[in-house]
C-alpha cells in the first residue's frame, strides 16, 4: 500500500509540474521533496532545477529538503536514462542535458541518436508536405484571379483581363513547381519510412521489450 501511495503522489506531482514552471504553494507546504525529485529525474532535469524550487518555495517560507530531493531525482533518472527513453527524447526533438550516470549514459545516447535520426526524417518530410500545400494554395489563388470574374468589358477592363491572363500563365508554371514538390515529398516520405524501420530494428536489438507504436 505504501508503494501505491508513493506512486500516486509522484503521478499527481507530475501532472501538476507539467503545467507550470516550478512549484505551487501547496506543493511547497506539503513538502514531498523525494516525490518532486523523482518527477524531475524522470523529466531529465539537471540538479539546477532545485534552484527554481528553492526560489518558488522561498515566497512561502519553505526550504527544500535537499537530501530527499536528490535521492528522489536519482530514482527518477533510473527511468529516464534508458535506451527507450533516449529514443523518445530524440524522436521528439528534445535536448539532452547530460544528466545520466556513466553506467547508463552510453545506452541512453544510442537510443537518443536513433530517435534524433527519426526526428530529422520526420521534419524533412513535414517541410516537404508544407511546401506542397503552399504551392497548392498559390495555384488556387492564381486560378481564382485567372477567371477574371470581376473584369469589366471594353477598354475599362483591359488591365484586369491582362492581369487574369498573367495569373493563368503563372498558374501553369506553378503546376510544374507542384509536380516537383510532390516528387520531393514522395522521396522524403520514403526516406522517413526507411529510417523508421532501421531505427526501430536497432532499438529492438537494444531493448527487445520495446513496442513500436
């Protein structure tokens, strides 16, 4: 039962800390410094995070229990400093703060490198997709202008009709750009899929229990 209470405390703290820079008045006065340390360790924070908590709790006349906090942070780092955690950090484009002990840092970095490769491949494909959408939006605008629906007849509408003709020509050129952009997107999506397969296989070699989602 004690273990479950500690678990619920840590989960509750995790939810509370995820939405703010440091600690609330209630967190400070409850004073579960080991639980706070566990949460920070799991998030990969350096020990400097304690300085933020000290400043936040100082407003309420509360001083952190440094020993309990550091003990909790060490426990939390055990969850953070794994190949799977490293992979997830890298895949999300997060930075590594050099917090893992020597015994686990190498395997964490291997996972982080694999995740970072997938992150880069995802970003590259996303940029290519955005380029396709942007060109398509440009084509839509040009085709609307090319219809010249607001152009008047006779000399009065000459300039408008000329602009519509120019927009029509530009839309044809933009379609060529769209084809190139679509080919680029297809290539980058294939590259992303190859990278995903490669890094997943390598991660499974490190952690057979990993469940790709």
